[in-house]
C-alpha cells in the first residue's frame, strides 16, 4: 500500500501518534506525515505510507487553510488555551468594525516570530524545551504570506477566523499578533486545518474509519500530477532504474532544475527526476 491518506486528525493526539496508529492499523512498513498539527488541532493531515514517504518533501510546500476560534482579552504563554494566562486586558471598547479592520491588516506578506512553544530550533535547541524550563529567547522573524483572512463570526469575547496561507504560518502567533494590534490580547481556542493544497477536509477519513476509507487514499502518481511526466524508452528506463543520468529528446519540455515524473514505456511511474542542464538525474526511485 503505497498511498497518501487524507486523514482528519482527531483532537488531543500528536501528529506522530496519529501516524503510528495509522501504520499499525494498516500494517504499513513505513509511514510519515507532511506537516505537523498541534495536539489541540484537528483537520487535514496527509499521511504517507511505504514508498509514498519518499515524496513527502514535495508536499510540504502546499498552501493551507485553517478555521480558528479566538478569544480576546487574554494572552497566554503558549498563544493558545492550553497555556498559562500572562496578561488580561479590557475589551469593553472593542467593536465589530474595529476588529474586522484590524484583522484585514494581516493579509499579505507579514512577519512572524515562532512561538516559544514550538519545535523550531534556535542555536540547536528546540524552543519548546527551553520554554518548559521557563526560558524565553529572541527568535528571528520569518516572512510568511496570508492569502486571505476573513472573520466568519463574532461573539465577543470570541470570534472565528478562516485563514488561507503559505507554508510556515503559525496561526497561534497570528492570533497573538492580532491581540497585540488591538491592544486587548488574544489567544487561540480551537483550530481546524480544512485544506492542504487540493486535499479538503470534506474528502478526508477519520482514524476510526481508516480501514474502510479507500476514497481518501491517493496514489503517488495522482498526488504528483502537478509534475510533468517523461515517458522513457526501454534503454533510458534501464539506465534510470539503476540511478544513472539520462539524456532524453524530451528534456526540452522542461526548465532547468524542474522536477518530473519518470515513467516506463507502459506508463508506469518508477522515479522522480530533476533536469540538470542537458541531462535528467534520478532523485527518487519508487518501488511500485
């Protein structure tokens, strides 16, 4: 079973725990995921099984969409409801229009600092390990992109957000930054990842139903359909399957450093290649 599963991660489990359960339930030899969700988060977690683990790096850059519930008036040390309240502010002055206008300011390219309670490493140390010791260190800002951010409900002191963004965006940090901008403080209460690239939560499978959720299983070829394919003749195939670089008259279809799907004469996917000037180098052999 060399597939990618669109799994709806349940609340309370780490992404690693979910992958381990999937591996055990489906009897896979290898398993991995393509983008961590915190234990409190639910929603789309792409789980790769067996040979599909070799393509996880190609899935990390996909855009994502989240549904978040935020509480105003309180700031926590983890930026979410699992943390310790470190600041409380008056929100009696807050109006829906002020909230909406402030949220709109976060659309586009913005700067974020990773939260202390995260797996990001600074100086070789994971931030969450330092945070658990009561330490807080300076973290370099990162540039992230918010494609769209919309308020979908207001029930003061709570409001709901839908956020479409590029990889590397911390929704917890976004909530904290919105609270800072308003002067009220804020933290994340709940989070659902509703989409990763073309994979929507509407088409996901739960952990409880994973054995019968074949409609949420996707082939490697399907998932990588955004990469152009190169059909090799028998001679080219023999070279490529042994990891040798190949020269193909179809290379002019591709740009330099572009990845491609390499297929045999019968259309069988067997490798991922990359164009290196006048040749195609094999990056991943897939034993399908």
